[in-house]
C-alpha cells in the first residue's frame, strides 16, 4: 500500500493538471491536515528530481523544475521538428 505522499504523487502525475486539494484529500481518504503533511513530504522528496510540486491555496500540480527548462525546451523543439 502506498504512503499518502506516494499516492499523492501518483494522482498528480496521472492527472497532468491542477487538482483541487479537497478532491485529493477525498481520493486519499485523509483529513485536510494530513494532506498538508503529505504535500510537504512530497515537496521534500521531489527536491533535486527535475519535478516540483506547485500549490495554490486550493490546488496542487506537478510541473517540471525551472532547472530543467533547457532540456525540456530541447524535447519540445525536437517534437515540433518531427511534425
């Protein structure tokens, strides 16, 4: 069974877009305060990975880290060149 931070990571990755924090807590079957702890743990575990957790007051999502922008730009350019 996944820990709340690992399950949160999976949900946000699969979503590919911002997800309401209330929906995340409901899906994970945890309280809001536990979601805060899971979000912090996920943020910590992603440090240095090329992916960051971005939060607003009501939503959370995964994005590529700013440090990965050069390599992500190369990927996008190569995808455009194929089209």
